[in-house]
């Protein structure tokens, strides 16, 4: 049996701290594989672990009181607002996630693909390294925004990217984080990524509400949870973060994710 944790809306710094704390405890064998779903208590920016801070307009973020946090995972910047964010933590020393980065991406993507299928959609997973939707990739492959390019294992619906994911790997485990936008604030994105106007954003940028207007957050969460259970032939037990995880998260938040040294290091 695995764990399912729904923490609701949290701050940008605490979201990243708790994800790393859960991954740490899972890697220590003090908890089973864990799927966490959550949101953001205000519009926030997360940037990839190795991304340059000047990829975004940090002055605009400060002026508009938009929190900025550097993720433990890689990938590119995301403006988080009306969305479901997920993290998945699991050991990689043995079992189905012991076969490397691309294989684990593929397995996790299949679970999300099933979830979108349950909602009546027809998802496509990019399972090859060559550029998919070449015109989009050619024009936006150097964009600092996660949702302006499509990477291996990511999912599109009608050529529109609807989930962006990134992974952190240790020798004994992985943490994968991902964003599923409900509604995309293109005006704010244009400001954050220094675009002249929303017309500079690709047509392939969309949120689930634009595809399924009647979709509720609870329906999406339930589809994700049951699809993980079916894909990995397990049960996800509703849980809360343990005392150890909460304690670690509080430590990580203060020492790392609220630190300018971490968030602005590049």
C-alpha cells in the first residue's frame, strides 16, 4: 500500500520543503511511496534547480508580491496559480522504479494519461527523444517557461501541453513534481517572462478548464488517485504528513526555501 496526501493550499516555500521532506523520509524507508496533491495559497513562481534567476523578471515578482522559490527538481519556471500540483516520492534501489530516469517518467506519465482518459480526454505521451510538435519546440525550446516546450514523458491533449513535470534523483530514490494548470493567467505569464504581449505565448498553452469547463478539482484529484492505484496495482491510503516529515519540512523551509542564498543562487 502507498500513501495519498492532500495538503490543500500552502505557501511556495512550504510546498517545496514538504516535498523534499517526504522524499527524504521515503528514501529512509520510514514511509511507503507517496503521492501528494496540493495547491498554492497565492500566485507563485517556482524555478528549476539549475535555472538562472534572470530567466524571469524577479523585480516584477517582488513588486507584485509574487513569491519566488527554487525547486529541488530541475526543469523550467512555472507560474503557479489555479492548478493542481503533484509530487511523487519513491525508492529506486529495487522494484518498478529502479530502471532509470526515462523509464520512471514513462511509468508516472501513464498514470496521469489514464487519469485524463477517465475525464473523457484523449491524451498523448511523448515517448521519444526527437522533438514532438516540431514547430512549437523549434520556436520555444529555449524559453524559460516550462509550458512552452514539451519534454520526454510529458502529456498533450490536442497538441496542447496540460502537465509539466520535473524530477530529482538520488542514488536511492526520486522525487517528481508536476503542475496541472486549471486556468492559465497569460497576462501574468507575459509579465513574468518578459514577453511583449500575450500574443507571444504559444497557442499550445492551455488549462484544463478551457478543455473541460465543468471539471471540478475533486473530480481531477479522484481521477489521479484511482489511476495511480490501477496503473501500479496498489492502494493509496489517505494520510497526513508524519511528525518526522513536518519537522523536516519546517527545517528545510527556514534553512533553504526561504533563503535568498538558495532561491537566487544562479
